[in-house]
């Protein structure tokens, strides 16, 4: 089951333009750009990434676990 939705039309061009610049600057690295309303009044989170969705989900879970102090890196772990 996927809740994946396209970038909202009003953000599509800007997000693609920024992603193209990031891809040029960070060659060989995965990245994601998230935008969301700061006021909490409507809207939704939009994101764009140069990584496959499954790989980005792994990276995000790792990021959250690390920032919550729940990460345990085994000696042989790669990412």
C-alpha cells in the first residue's frame, strides 16, 4: 500500500529546479528535499529525492532512530 502523491502543482517547478541543483552539487550522494507549512494550517508535506523510495525510507528511519538516540550500529553495518 502506498500513500505516495505527486508534488503539489504550486511547488513542482521550484522543487525540481532545486533538486537539479542539489544533484549537480552532491554527485554520488543521495538527498531529499522536504517542504511543509510551518503554520500548521493546512497543506501537506511535499518531498523530492534522487534516491529510490525504498532507499530513502531506510535513510529516513535511520536518521530518526539516530536523532532519538535509538541507533545501534553493528561493526559490519554499512549505512
